[in-house]
């Protein structure tokens, strides 16, 4: 299955062609631009640095490639890119760690990877394997909803438990004792909060993710935890509405102040800078 040289069009001979970045070129064409594969060391894959149009261009201009110079440049370039990439990665990691440390220093309300920072009025969602971290202002948080998926747990029981009928409640109703000797327990298969943000991102926080009977300490504890977290979320939503009316009734730019505080926290400006600017914004 012979192919043709992408430069001269001649049929390629076995082991007498190389792969440039975007095609195949015969040894003869390469030799015309100063690359002699019979003399070139194997480690020097100069063809990796070339394109078909470059080879054609060199041929037209009757130019010879300075193989070793080109190879050095190529390697240096590659290394520099690698170093730059590495630097970017380190800088990004530093920024993330600093940010997380700053959030943690405020002793935020935490559930899973979600941190509610009432000092900075920010919500930090830590990164996971699939997703980078997110940092939101309280004003980016729009709403939340809770999920409680009902289910039933069936167990064989020889004794009759009259208490079961008394314990079940809720809109799902009780499915009890459908079969003789079988008892059904009201349970939830999932209990979670979903937080919604302005950028259409959302985050689910699971409190229960395996079928759990509702008459257990585990269920009640998780329910309390969830309700406590919801109370914090309500507080944030209340802040947001207050902030809106603040900006309507007073000329104070809270966003500006918040940004300023962020700059101070990030060490971009000094405390003195912050104080001066704050006075200016507040009109003091
Ligand atoms: Zn050729």
C-alpha cells in the first residue's frame, strides 16, 4: 500500500520516507533541503519540527536547513513551554491554597466541599477530581431546595410491632404489613440539599444516600444537620435581599467595598490603602 510523497508526489519507497507533522515526505525531498537521513543520528527527529509546506518552501527558495540549530531551537522551545506550563500550574495551585486558607481562617460553616464564609460573604466550593473549585459571592447564590426521597424497607418479622403504625407520618403515607409477617418501615433513600448559583452551576450536598429508616437516630441527626445548614442558607438569602435594598436606599457601593476587602485579603493592597479607600466610598 504505497503512498506518495506529499511534497514531490512520487511513490514512497519502503523505509525511505519520514513523517513530518502533517504528512509523509520522501528521503530525496528531505535531502534537497539539507537533511540526509543516512547521516542523521536516530535521536534527532528533525521531521517533528517540519510541515509539508515548510519543506516545499525551503525547496522553492533552494534553502538548506541548519539541522542542528533547528533541533536546538526546537528543544529549547519545548523546554521553555514546559517550564512555563509548570510555573502556571504552581501559581494556580498557590492561589488555590491561599484562597482556601483565607476561607478556612474565617471558620466557615462547612458541609462536604461547601464552605459558607460569613466574614467574607463568600461561598467556596472545593475542587474534586472532576471539577475545579468555585468561589462565589453571597449575591451569586440564588436559591436552594431540599430533597427527601421516600422509600420503604421490608423485613421479615415474626413478632407484630404495633408501634410501627403509630410512627409513620408524612404525605407518602404508610405502607404497612402488606403481607402477613412482613413489616414495612418508612425510610428515605436520599436526603440532600441542592444549591443554585447565578452562573447556572449547582451543587448537591448529600445527608443521606442509602436507605435509612426515619425512626432512627441517624435519620434525625442528619435531618437536624440539614435543617441547620438550611438556616445558614436562609441567612445568606436574607443578606442578599437586604443588600439590594441597601444599595437602593443609600449611595454606598457594597460591591466596591467587598472587592476592596478582597484585594486587602489577597495582599494586593495594604490596610492603609483599604482604610483610605473605604472612607472615600462611605463618604466619611
Ligand atoms: Zn518527495
